[in-house]
C-alpha cells in the first residue's frame, strides 16, 4: 500500500470513529450515562489520536522522500 492510500485509509477510519462517537452521544447524551458509553468514547478517541499521529508520520516521511 502506498503512502497516499495508507493516509486515506487512516482518514476513513477516523471519520468512521467520529461518526460512531456522534451516534453514541446522540443516543445516550452528554450527561449521566452508562460507564461502557464513556469507555467506548474514550477508546474511540484514543484510536483517533493514534491514527492522526500515523498520518502525521506518513506525511512527514513523505516530505523526506
């Protein structure tokens, strides 16, 4: 997989996770909610951060090529 395809793949995963978070929040709200909801949101946000770092690394290494 080339770098551009890999970046697009990460961006799609980020978009999917953001959409998942939006669905969870719309269903359970932002106030008091079951603990698993907060856990799912936290996990998704951690993945989003990891994918953003991976994109930055790919973009940075692309500038060196």
